[in-house]
C-alpha cells in the first residue's frame, strides 16, 4: 500500500478517529513514521491553549522539501510533478517532472544564497501562478528561509505593510502576470510598494510576460540571469527543527491590520499530506487540479505542499475560469485527464450562470473526485456541480478549514463517508470540534460522550453554536508573527482552553457539521477573507469621509458582497464622484478584492449611547430584512434608521 495511513472504509474511519482521540501521540507518531526525517522526534506533542504553546515532534530534524522532492526521485523522477497551464490556451504549457523540479529548486536555492538570503530570513513572494512561484516557495523551504506569499491582487500598500510586519529583506516577483484578458503589472506594484518601506535590499524578477519594467541598479536582478550564473548546486537541504517556522501567511481578522499566521515545518507537513491523501482518496498516478492561487492557504497546502509530499501530479493554472470562455476549467480537465478537481463555490456559482452550453463538448470522464473549499456551498450549486461536472458519479468533498488550521478539518472523505449538500460533515481524525454558546458552555444536547464531545458515529439532537476545537492537530496556528498576544486574544481567549474558529455551525442528529458562516466581523467575498475594519479604515482615508461602517450581505455569486455606509463631510449625495473616489481608495489601500459592491451615503449611523455602531441593524438593512430590526429604542438617534432604510441600495 502506498499510504499505510490511508483510510479504507467508513468503519475504518471510525476506528482511526477513535484512536486519534484516545491516543493522539501514538496516532500521529505512527503517521509520521512514513515520512523522511533527518532525525526522529523525542516527543510527539506538548501543548497548552493558555499561552498558547503547541509543539509537535519536538526534537525532530527534517526538511519538508526532502519529502516533497528528494524522496520521489527513486521511483517518480520522470513523473510530472507540476503541469502548468498558461492563461492563454494557445501558448505552450510546461511540464516539470520530479527530477526537473528538484533540479530547479536546488538551483534557485543557490540564487537566493548568492543574493544574500540566509536561514531564518523572511522572503516576500509576489508572483503570478507560474511554476517559478512553486520553485520560489520550495527553495525558501529548502534553505530554511521563511516565505511570506502575498496574493497578486493586493495593492502596493498591502505589500508594504506585510513586508514591514515580517521584516522581509528580499522580494521575489515577476515582470507581470496574466489573468484572463488582463495584464497584471506585478513589478510596477512592487516598485510602488518599495517607496513605502526601506527594508528590501534585493528584488529577484522572473521574466514572464517580457514587458518593459523598471530595474533599479543594485537592487533588482533578473531571475533568469541569476539562474544562468549557477554552474553547480549543493543539493543538500537545510536541517530544520520540527518547530522552525516554515512560512507566514497574512489573513484578515475582525480588528486591525491583517495578521501573519505562522506555520511550522513538521506538523504542517504531516497534516497537509495526511488530509490530502485521505480527503481526496488520492491514488498514485492521479492527476490532481486545485484551482486556488498560491497566494492563499489552499494554494500553499493543496496546490504545492500536500500533493507534492504525496508524490502527486499537481496542475497549476495561471488564468481564470471564464477565459477565453466559461468552459476553460472543463477543457483543462479533459486536456490532462484530471482525476481530482478542487475549487471554490464562488467559481461554481459563476459558471452555473453560463448554463450548460460551455459543457456540451466536454467529456469529463477522467474525473473521480470533486471538492469545494473556502465558503459554504449552497444546495443549488452543490447539485449543479454533482450533476453537470460529476455526472452523478463523483463524490463531492466539502472541506471546511482556515488559514489558521492550514489543513482540512471537517470534510467527508471521498467515497468513504457520505456527503450531504451544504454540509462539511464529519471531523478528520485528530480533530475534536465542540459547539459552544456565548458563555463557552457546550450547547445543550451536544454531550453525546462523557467528555462533552460528540463522536462521529453517535446519534444526538440537532444543535447550533459557535465552532471551537478542543485539542491541537499537527498544523494548528503557532503564533501571529511578532505578536503572540494577538494570537492568544484572537483564537484562545474567547473560550478558555478552546481554539475558537470564528465560525458558527449547526450539527445534525448524525453529527454532520454545517458551517453557517462567520460570527465575527470578517467577510467572505468570493472565498476571500476580508475584515470589515480593514475596509472601513481604507474608506476613511478618502478625504471627504467622516465615518463609515461596512457589513456583508448575501450575494448570488460572491457568497457575500460588501455594503458600505459612508458619511461625507459635504452631505450625503454623490455629487462629485465620491462613490468612485471611495472605491478607488479601497482599491489603492487594500486591492480590488475589497472594493465595496454597494456604497450608500448616509447622514448618520445608528449608534448606542456609548457610541458603538449597531452593526446588527446595518447588516439587517443590507440584507433587506427591514421589518425585523429588533429593538432600536436605545439608539441615540433612531430617526437615522428610517433614512438609511429609505436610501437602501
Ligand atoms: C473561513 C476561512 C479554507 C481555506 C480557504 C479559506 C470559511 C472555509 C468552508 C466550507 C463553509 C467555509 C469559514 C472559515 N470556509 N471553508 N467548506 N464551508 N465555510 O481560508 O481565508 O482562512 O477563510 O472560510 O468561514 O472560517 P480562509
């Protein structure tokens, strides 16, 4: 058997789950035996959620790229590791087998070293979806530098903030990237970002589009020129401690600027590989296609690390689902014989809108497993995916997880456990979900077991609550970079001894979880996580703005749309292009993904006597639930509610 830890049946899942809960150290220790270590661990797990402090595989030495690359050279050197599909389907694709990828990574490690990068340095990566993005990420990991990938849609200001927070000294970028009909001027955005921070000493630029870019002498070098200089490589991978930082990835919270979520080497490797193999039921030889950009956690864990560690062939697609037409994903599936396809509900909903015409000449026969991630999938989209893409014969895994969890936490296992439309269903082995009320008490009826935990396979009453996790899994967030207290406050302080996810959930009588969405001020727009406070801060930077409040509302394609209520100094009409101005400001400060869908100018905001904005009311109005606003008598100016209702967009 290729993966001794691969779950074979539902009963097997139940016994593995039980073992993982009763004897977590034994369970994960046994999984870890099937990986390559430079030195084995002294202790599998040490933890407390108070500080918090979580250490997995303490004492072990490893390099994750030896698992992702070197160990496959013996039997998979000629097997494609990465199949790259360009944005423009008429251009040649690229296929890197494991030997090629290993060689490219070893070479780029030398480039990084030649450019002054040392173990422990933070490296900002701002690249399009090209194989060099994976090469850059893996090269950092191989030499022990910490990568901080910034999604190509973020603004210069966002990049500068992230560079400052992580104290990066080097940036890896490209001249530009393609997304559908658009050219994305990545290098120009980096140039602008570097006017806002002076930390960066070197910029390595991959020539991808061949467009003219400004190269600053002494600072900027071409990837290709640097790579040519390397005549021999030291193929040894740096020896890393299990708990050394592998990467930082910034994500939005309910307050302040995005925080740098920190993941470490060993636990991340074990958990992403374990979940990849089990959730998708990966079989050697499968062609796997995850559509997520590497700028997000899904791209880290399930485009690069998980699949490569399992020795899979991973498809990397540069473009968008609707270019040159809405059949693009399906063409790629047929072109490469994709067996496992993993995408976001927002993509499915947007493609549904084109009807079945783009599917007419598509075979889709190679597909065996479908997956979704990033946001709740509505029942209608689930059925469309099942019927038109899976042709009724492919299990759909609805995978719930987060940047902070780094790997899939709640999901059915393809063909092993039953899917249920709009339900993520059951926890992975090692994951102990707990639904709690506002006070942190397990919700009534949730206690199927003596320990207050509902075990898969048990029967209970349907309940709802705030979703927490009671025990550490190997890839749990370790800290928020440079500010451990923020990590504690955000995730471990709401409910003592629990990790709080920020999500609400419903559990049915069979123990299946249905994620109902965020219960904090975090929005999920097209599967992208955006903090309302961040958007408000950006809006407030527009000169004429006095105050603003941002809420989410249901959006047919994006899942959630962004609704902004804005008070202007000059009154509340859109006389001088203020709407465009506010929108442009958000684009400039955060990036296009955070631009409000609706901007309503108002003369005041509903506030309590203590000056707190009543978001609940604003949310209800944005959702169109005007008759059901609850008690508004405690507001300082109840009249403003009528005005806002009347002006609703
Ligand atoms: C938030 C995390 C998971 C990687 C991509 C997003 C929502 C995620 C699901 C799902 C319902 C989901 C949650 C979560 N979410 N997956 N299958 N069903 N909601 O990672 O940007 O860290 O966002 O996405 O609200 O908290 P992220």
